[in-house]
């Protein structure tokens, strides 16, 4: 569900999604933090496979951001990153004692052994 009014990157509407677990986790964290508008999701060149995800809490978006909203949680993505993230589902998982965000990205062709980077 896209809330932003920006033009699609390639003439096709691009989108991401969040599971309810991810929405709940971000909403709780923003409430504990006491301020913030949402999270920024992006990619950067890094690692042994070429690209890595960037996820950070933000207090305000940038004018060029594409903004998606899920249950009151805003996800801001710069247009360049959206090309690599189109169709991605952001999940929050707990596995034993570990917990964290999981990126279900249909564009990924391969990942490095350590799980820190990927290739499109």
C-alpha cells in the first residue's frame, strides 16, 4: 500500500511489503524511542557479493523518497534503492535466541556465505 505521490522509477508501480511482525516491532521501537517518523530501507555497495541492505530509524524523510505505510509505520526508500528492493517483503523473525529483520527479496540472484551481502 503506497502512500507516496512520487513518479514510479520505471513507469511501473514498484512496491515493498511488511509482515505484521515487522510492523509491530518497528512501532514498538518508535514508541520506546519517543520520536521518529519511520524507517529508511535502502541498499549500498558493500560486501563480497556486491550489495548490502541499509535499515535505519529516521526522524523525517527526504523529498525524493518513496513512502510506503503499513499500520501507521512509514517506510522510506530512495528511488535508486527501490529498483533493487521492488517486491521485497520485510519481516521480523525470532529464531532461538536470535532475532532480527529478514529481507525476502525476489530480485536476489546470490548471497555471500556470511549473509551480509547479495547480488542482483
